[in-house]
C-alpha cells in the first residue's frame, strides 16, 4: 500500500508516476532485479491522504528480497509518500477507513 503524504506535482501535465513491486537477490535490490507488478497512477489521483493498493499476484515466485521501485518522469515530477507491505487481510482492518475528528 502506498499512502500519499504530499500530493503529486502535475503542473506541466507531462508528469508520470509508476510504482513497481520488485524482487532481488540482494537487500539493496541491485542483484538479479525482477519486476513482479507495475502500476502507473495518474498524477491527479495522487492527492494528499489517498491510498493506493498494489497487490502481489498470488503464487508469484519471489527471490530473497521484496521491495518497491518508484519511477517518475516528465518535467517536474515530485511526490512525498509512505509505503508498507502487509497481508491484504490486514489492510481491511486499517483504521484509515473511518473519518477523523468526529464527536461521540
């Protein structure tokens, strides 16, 4: 899951944002890098607070290390984000589904 902390720049309109799930033989993801899943996300969808789920396909063979690779393109791409890797059944229990600042 990728959570957008600061919205993506799309000032010039040619910015592109891609998130890849990758696997490799080394912790720095430099040896035998394999792309498992690719997701291109529109800059207009990368608003502050938005969450984007990128599922790992079932029965995918992975190497020792798993990670995310972010590929930005265009004139002025920038985005601040947080990422986490967790089982999908834990995502449904994440408290972000509930409104904040409510009175009881």
